[in-house]
C-alpha cells in the first residue's frame, strides 16, 4: 500500500499558498494605498492611489468657493442637449487600481455638455488647470465616487478641464465620455505619459499650457506638483 498522497493532493497546498501570496501582494501594492494612504512600496504614489486616499482639499476649496459666486458646473438628471461646436466620444478600459486623466483644452466661458458613465462606480476628481497660473491655481469642482455624471460645464478660465478617474476595484471598468461644445483639443494623461488627442474636424485655436501639470498623483513620490 502506497503512503504517498496523490499528486493532486500535493498540489492543492501549493495552489492555496500561491493564491494567498497574490492576495497579499494586491493588498500591499494597491488596496492599502487606496484605502489608507499607507504606501510601503511606492506604487501608490506612482499610480495616484495615495492622492485619492488623502486628497488635497485646497483645490476643492477653491473650486467650491468659485461655484458659490458663478455658474461652473450645472449637473442634471438627464443627458444635456448638445452644445454648439465640437462633438467627441471617448472610451477607455481601466484595469484594477488603474488611473487615467482626460482633459479638454477650452477658452474662458466655453460651454461643454458632457456625460460620462462607468460600467461600475469609479472614484473621480473633476478639476481644471488655468494656463495663467498652472497647477498652483488648480480648482476641483467635485471629488467623489460615482458611476455616471452629466451636465453643462462652463470654463471659468482658459486652460485644461476634465476628469481624473480611478478604478479601485479588482475588476476592469470601462469609462465612456460623450461631450460637445467649445473644447478645441484633448489630452490624455496616464502612468506611461501624456498623449495629445486632437478633436476630429476642430483646429485648436487656444494656445498655452498648464505649467507643472502631470497626471494627478504621479509626481508625489518626487515631491513634485500633482495634476
């Protein structure tokens, strides 16, 4: 009679042990930075997870103060009517704990009708950077978690305007953005860099840049500015 356990039985503890290691690695690399701000490996700072865990409220305070005195963000329960100008649709699939930032370039007082929706809830920061002042004068107009947002945005200054999204789940999430109005071009910021994204049929007539801008949270590990 053989005393050796079946090969399948010998493999089971190895598989279980491997799964435990994977879960622990995910917790250290992604969950802890996102939920608590503790970032022992530095991955949280590089991906922006720490930024969401411990948001800088100074930008939000500036944005909320502005919204008390002027119309900036007019949210609605139904998709807004299209605004004259450019028309744009963009979609992106976020991997677990991945972040992406999408910005439209627009002049002061430009109106943008927008609707974005995720296949699951996403953490977001809707904010803008002026060309005159750069990231030092960033204003946030909403920092929360949602599965969709829609309405009219009225640019309070010439600059780049848009959203930072973060998937804090273990499943892929697709975000889809539909917009129309006075935007002249767009830019995507991710962990791999910055990509210019011209709008079809639109010539960018707004010159300038937001000094110091990088994807939100990507420069924190170096003590730099965040976007």
